[in-house]
């Protein structure tokens, strides 16, 4: 690939151009001819499939399910890899008690939006109609928040790792809320034994035992032989089993690869979120991430297209309540609870990060999008209220400009 082509592709990756293009295309198409857009997104790939959405008593694999529930698992695996290294490695930016601060900030990033949403529903006199949507503004879109976080802070700023852990914890909590307060059927948590069992088996056979047999030898002959012979395939097979376990358990399968991610052999150092120095690390975990980068960019294109197609005429009270919960409640909640954890509880922040950065993180985390759209679909029956709530989730893209503006005012030193 030529130098110019490399520069072009780096630009596409750095600013997630494909993701933005997919979302913009969906928004334009849906507002020009919604029926044709909906027909494409919900195109049935396999009727009476063993996986997919329930439809008329059987499962149907649609294009939307393929993108959101299957392909996006690769993105979440990459995001989970970065958080795992930040938490597990001895020089990780979120190691030890410092991981508690983003988790406590996450709680604030949920309490704040819920409070603002419910108060707003009461004030507009439609509490009974709108109250069930209280969880919609609690979510954070990992893909877009990660993109904006990198634009504001730079790839090596500890605030990006903090934001990513907060976003993943946010969505994990959102899925728990979804399962408890918006049941679509019975949870089958026994299926998680398949997920974690597959992760445990592959870790023992292809990571732990080979290292044990190397007996401290720096050349790692057994581990090297295992990797050369099997590569990433044992982990890929375990990942498929783990994904299926999540799907059958009633937990969003897009997170299904996370138990296996932590089992891959990794380097001893954390270079930050997609830090350039990682290109020199050739442990299996980093090599797998490098191999996935290009495919995931195209998956994000499909993801943006499959989820952003909402018509502008749907604007209503639910739109403004969801938006207020996200762009008012979330930044305030993240700042207050994060500062409480870091300063009052003395849990601290990652080195190089300031308390005021929590406000910016709160605005970035206010990009609800994916999970907010998903919760909108289950919180309300199809119709005007549901469509209005979805518009609020989509309008949360405005948090991009708010977060960049606040960062300019506060003064953020980017770390590339």
C-alpha cells in the first residue's frame, strides 16, 4: 500500500469516517423513503434460524441482528482488550483502586440522567405515559464516545481509558437494567456456564499450562510452539461458544467475546488505548487486535447504517426528556460522583488526569445512541412515543459539539 493510501486509511480510522458516513446515510435515506430503508435493514437472511430475533414463535436472522448482535461483538472485543490491559497489567492506567473511580462515576452517570428524565416527565404532566422510558438516557455509546474521546484527549491520554471503562460499565449496567426492568422473556443464566467454561478451558490449555511448562524460560519454547501450531483458532472457537452462551442466556451477545479476550496471552505493558507503541508488541492479544482493526472499521460503517435511520417528524416530549437526561444529567452525575470518589473517598484518578476532565467525560458519555435506541424500542410500544424517544437518542450526537466546546474552554492538553 502506497504512502498516500496509508495516510488516507489512517485518516479514516482516526476519525471513524466510515462510522459517521454509515450513520449519515441512514438518516438521509430514512427521511427520504423510510419504508425502503426499513426493508433493507430488516432484510431476512435466514428464516427459522438457530439464532436471531424471535418472530412469530421462531428465530429469524436479519441483517440488523447480524450487524448489531454478531459483528459488533468484534468491536466490543477490541474495546474490552484495551480496558483489560489498563486494569490487569502492572503499569495499567486503571489498575487497582483507581478502577473504582470510573465505576463510581458510572453510577453518577446513571443516577443523574434518570433523575432529570423523571423530573422532566413529571413537570410536563405526562409522567404516567413517559415514566417507563427512564432508562433510555442512562446509556453511553461506546463507539462514538471512544471516537470523540480520542479527538479531544488524544490516544494516550488516561482520560480515554477512564472514558472507555465508564462507557463499557455504563452499557453493562444498561443491559442489566434491560433484563430486570424490561423483560422480554426469561433469563437463562445457566448458559453463562458455556461462555465462562469455554474461556476457562482455552485459557488453561493454550495459555496457563504452556507457560507453566516453560518453567520461567525467557525463550518460552512450549508457548511459542503452541502459538505457531494453533494461532488464534482455539480462542476463536471459544469465542463462538461464549457468544452463543450470552445469546442463549438472554444477555446481549455483542458482549459475548469479552470472557475470552482476557484469556489471550498478552504483553507485560499497557501503552494506552490503541497506542502506537503497541505495533511493536507481537503477543497474541495485540496481534489479534491489529488484524481486526480494518474489518471493524467496515463493521462500524454497517453499524451506523443499521441504527441511525430515524425520521425527523418523530420529535416530541420524549425527545427532549431523553436529550436532557443525557446532556444535562449525565455530565453532572459523572462529575459529582467521580469527584466524590477521587477526592472525598481519596481513590484518585489516573496519573495525568484532572478532576475537571470528568465534566468533559460526562459530556462525551452523553452520546447515547446504540443502547439508548435499543431501550427505546422495548420501553415503549411502536408509535409516536417510541419514535420520539429514538429521536432523543439520535440527537444526543449534539453532545459531540458540547464536549469539544467545553474541552476548549477548560483547556485540554492532547496526548497523542
